[in-house]
C-alpha cells in the first residue's frame, strides 16, 4: 500500500509549529548579539529555549494524535520563498507522525544534554557562546525535519553543518579540534553536493520540490532516473550520518566538548541521513537496486564500525565508532523497506537515549578523571562514581541488546528483517547484522569493564576520581530510564503511528531462519562477545599499545580509510593548488601579500582580519534571520497590518 501524500492545512494549536524553530533560533541570536552581557545567565536561556520547544512539541504531538490516522498531518505555508518562472518553493513546515517523533527526540534528549552542559561547561569562559551555537544547532535540526519540501530540508541541512563546525572546533586553539571541525565541514560538503544535485534533478524532472508533489509523481519517472536520484540522496545521507564512504569525519568530531558529541551522535546530526531516506521512502521503494545499495552501505558500515571500535582506547572514540555502527543498522532497516522503515526509526529513537546516556557518562568520567580519555588509564571507577557507573551500565546493556532493555526491542527486529529479504542476500545481510551484534557486545563490554571494573590504573594527575555534580547526574538518570524502557514502549506503538507515512505493512518474504531461532542466535553471539571481553579485560590491560596482528593493526588505523582519502583526494588536491599558485604566482600570491601588507604585513593580522570578516558575515546572516522571524511574529500577532 502506498503511503498517503496529501497533507492537511495546519489549524488550531498546530498553526504554531513555526515556534518550534523560532524559539531556539531567537535564543541563539540573543546570546550572540548581547555578547558578554549575557555571560551570567545566557546558559539558562539556552536550556529554557530548548525545553520550551520540547513542551510545545508535546502539545503539537498530542494534538496530532487526536486526529484520525488519515488526517494526521499539519502543513503550514509561511510565505513564498522562491517564485521564479516555473519554480515555486514555499517557506513551509510539515508536522506529521514522522516529524513528530523526531521533534520529541531532538528537543527532549536535547534539553537533557543542554542541562548537563551547564555543569560540564561551568568553568569555560566561552559558555554563553557555546549555548548560542547549541541553540543554533537545535533550530537548524528542527527546520530540517519540519520543512515541507526539499529546499527547506536543505536549509536545515546546511545549518546543521555550520553549527556542527562551530561546535566541533569550539576549542579552536587546539590544533586537533580545529582540524576535526574542518574535516567534518569538508566531508559533509561532499555529501551535501549530492543532495543539492538531487534537488536540482527533482525540479528538472518533476518541476517541484514539495514532498507531496514529488512523492505523488515518482511513478512517472523512469527507473534510471529514480536510481540516479536515490543515489544522490543517499550520498547526502551518508555524509550527514557518517556512513561509508563518508564516515571518517564522525569519530574525529570527538575533539569538541562532550555535550557536542552527545548531541551530534545521539539525537540530531547523525540521524539526519536516516530521516532523509525515511522521508523519501516513496523514491527508495520504487527501485530495488537502490534499496540493495542502501542495505549494502548499512551492512558494510555497521561491520566497519564494530571492528574499528574494538581497537580504540579513547573512551569517546569507541562510542563514536559504535555510533557509526548503530547508524549502519538503521540504514540496513530503511534499505530493507516495508515494515523495516518503522523498525529503523524505533532503533533511531532508542539509540538517542542510550547513546546520549553513554556519551554524557563518558563526559562524567572525564570530569572526574581530569579529562583523561584513555580507558587503559581507568579501572575501578565503580567505587568512586556510582551513579555514572549505574547509568552507563544501563546504556551498555541496551546497546548490546540484553532483554528487556531498549536495544533488544529495537535492534533484534532489524536483524530478523534482514533474514527475511527473500533471496540469497538474506544470508549475507542477516549474517552481517548477526556478526555485528556479537562484535558490539565485545567492544562495548571491553569499554565498560576497563572503565569501571578491574584494578585501578590511574596516572599521577588522576589519583582522586570523584562523582560529577547533581546537574550532570540527573540527566544521566533520566536517559538511563529511557535506555531501559524506550525500546519496548516504542515497539508497541511506533509502527502504527508511522503507518500514514510509510503505508500499511506488507507481508514479508519467508525467512530463511525462524524468528525464534534468530533471536536465540543473536542472544548467544551477544553473550559470547560480552563473555569473551569480560574474560580478557576483567584484570585490566597493558598500559602501552602492544604489537598486534594484521586485523588489529588495520583496525587501529581505521582500516586504512583515512590513508586512502589522503592519497586519492587530499594530496592531489594540495598538489593541484600548489601548481596553480606557482603558475599564477603574481596573481594569487600578489593578492594575498597585498592584503597582508594592507593590515601591517603580519600573517597573524591577516588571519584576524579573515576571522573578523567570517564572524561579521555569520552575525549579519543570523541578524537577518531574526528580523525575518520577528516580522513574521508581528504579523501573526497583528502588530503589523
């Protein structure tokens, strides 16, 4: 059954869905425009703005829930954004069942991360600016999931990219943070180019970018056009969600403050690619080859993430590679299509809880260990950080899929669906998902045991670990509750809730293995993986990196993906740039030297000039956005005729 593509006009309470984006956006503008005058209270404004969006999201969600299933959508056209010739683009929003669950995830988990960040960033002199960027990130993500057409989605898409760059490189005086931010920005631009070209192709072939019009006319496109369009969208999704071949930026994003890692890797940015494919389900379902490519990307990436994560010693990088792997499961789900679309969204929501829980738990460990991140230097922290240990344990049990925690109800059905694909690939993708479950149990148990159990292996600077303050542990407790029960709660309600978006669930192909046997096998490989890690690491590990075989060495080097990117893309680009500079020395170098001479001949002065220009440009753009939102608010309230 085809999903409906007719959206109802927003009325009543739902006509205020624009406030979801406007509140955090205005908060970000206030914090940036007031500058240091907001230092003492700016962080609380940042927390309250996201919390307000969450409360509004709940009101809109229940308003939508009160409608009949076939009428569960609210489309709000704010103004004509582009009207040139045959191109007509609304600045419009869409609040439907899919957008609704994403809004609650982004603002709900995002509010807890914001609250945690108040304590984590307490002594940072840039805390007010940090919360401004945080709010900007949330506003962009909300625009991404609420836009009613691909152009609005792209605006939010680019806004998330900008905010992530600002947050990952927040401690820009550290070369590693500056490099990580640049790497994330550039790799995402590759994916963004694919998405942009895909949007151009939509207009060229369908004459529109509105969701309802695009989805309603997909059947008129040739199979080749659908395949090309889907691959372009997949490239964009792979970039934002850190999937092969654009996964290398995501683990390096750990150089930002830990709350950034939690927000990017749990509730927002990395889920954008899954959202894009789920929202575009009519396109991906129309071509079986396209679905096969998505499933293959998901299966390959989930195994890569597991293998590399097992060889890392940085607590945040282990969690980052686990995110790469878990998003791979979600890509596997949306690639399988049919009822697996809802399974992928359930895992996405459950992952938002237990991964935010563990990232913030890692930040709590770092807080108590003076920013130490090497799990070989931990051990025995259970005695000193009982709340962090207990809450982190809930996330660990959830991600490895131990019943009755959330991961069991969200990941196991995806593994079972992979075995129901209907041809020989059922074995290929099913076994890949099953192997991933065993590897996940191994490396996550290794992380948990080396951090909280075994002998103490502290350095001189970390002899007195301590629990984090209350403002940091309360969000951990709430996220731990979600890690426990979110999967079961959502598995019983989300599929029916999402039926207006994905259509009624179609009959599955006959599975090559029974569902009961798949569940048993999954639990067996999970127990084996966890038991092996416990046996190997319960007494600690060597404090120095030991010689390793071919597989471990390759895993430590990220399976040589970074080396490949450097050899094939980075170095040729550098050589080409140098060649162009050499050939046009007077043109390019003369311009740079002239500018430098104009500001005193100092390269430092030149950098400050460039930085000032970028900041002024960004601030002017944000100010313009605030003016537009303010004008719309005035019109809505009747202040302007």
